[in-house]
């Protein structure tokens, strides 16, 4: 791969002082773009690789300034609020500039890998004192694989611990390239049944599980498996037992399993992106349910949080 010192990508957030995405105090770099379309996605603004406009309807007073400013005629006042035709919108930002009530903002901005490094290095003293570092997440870091690879390489060049959070759906040569500069892999495991996986995410799980096995057995990288617990989708005892068996038998470098209870935060973001309701509904699982699922995984000798 050609080394491009001006390589840029699309970042939608850089979050400081994180403690749940790898060891120590970390900085999470969120990249846009994801090959999956999970029905419960907590960051729907991460799915498209392109910059998008988030619209806060409560802040809008229907003044109409954005309507006249939009070069695509994509905005209209409907029931007193500015509504965007997302098929017409090109995210040029004219409406963001003109809005006096800050009802519109961008999700995603272009940054070079060097700019990302400059930002994360502000926290290096915390990494050094806590054993922390940088976690590249998203979205899916393998979508912008060249950008991810360069950020990780720059971080390793200044002795920053690196982690990546991934859904694992990518060609193996891309996975192998990016992980050359990674110390820890946070790997999503959503469902062991491929058809159910496809219904919930848009893709089957064969490539995902195969990549996870290769990361563990070929690259021998430590893996934290992350399982989002979505009631009504993947919270059955049968699925959890299958996950535990797979991790114990096929992923020898799995050092821990994180169970992540579903919450509805993503629904508000769908509204800001003016995405029509999908009809998907779930709820936050109880502590008793979470403990039951933990115990199933523990019977396979796994460390579970």
C-alpha cells in the first residue's frame, strides 16, 4: 500500500476518557461507514461513509431560511417544521450555515490521519499512567481500511497502545493489513445462526466467524468478544450457549466476553436523520436476564463482564 502522508478519512466523533473499550483510559476514534445495517444500531449516523446532516426538530421554529438557501430544493416546511427530502439532499451544508437556532449540524468531517494523531496525543499522559491507548471504532474501521491502517501505524510509532472494534465483515487481506498495528481486537458476535444474523444485520455470519478464527489462530491477537443483548433477537439460551461453545473451541485467544445490554438511544438519532421507522422494537434486558446469560457463558470457562 502506498504511504500517503495526506491521507484523509471521515470521522464523526473523537471521544476522550473512555474506559470500556480496551484497557486503561482510552480515546475512541469513530469512523463513518459500515457494511452492516443492524436494526438496533446505536449510531445510525455511522452507517453511511458520507457526511450527513442531523436535524433537531425541537430546535426548529419553521422560519424557512433553510428552505430558500437549499440549492437542491430538498427542504420544505411541513406542519411548522423544516423537513428534508434525503434523496435530494447532498449535504452541502448551506442549511447548517443559515440556521440561527442550531437545529442542523454535520455528522462526519474530513480529517487527515496526522490530525487524528494530534488530537489523540493530547491524552498520552493518561494512556501512559493507566495503560490505556486509542481505539478505532465506528461504524466499521475496515470500511476506511487505508485510513484506519495509517492512524494505527502512526499511533504505534509514538508508543500508543492500539485497539480496534469491528463487526468483522471484510475481506481477509484487508483485515490482515489493518491488524498489523493493533494490540487488541474488540470483536462483535451477534448471532450464531447465519439466517438470523442476516435478518438482524443484513449479512450472514460466515465471513465474520471465519475472520475471527483467523485473527485468533493465525495472528494470535488477544480478542474481547462483544455480544449486544437484544431481547427478542439474540437473547435465547440456545444462542448464548452456541456463542460460548464457539468462543471456547475456536477462539483460543479470547480473553474476555462483554455482554452489552440493548438501549434505545439510537432511535432518537434515527429521528435526527429523518429515517422512516423500521418497525423494529426491543427493550433493555433486566439484570436477572443478563446474569442468566452470563452464567451460560461461564459454564464454558469464559471470563464474562
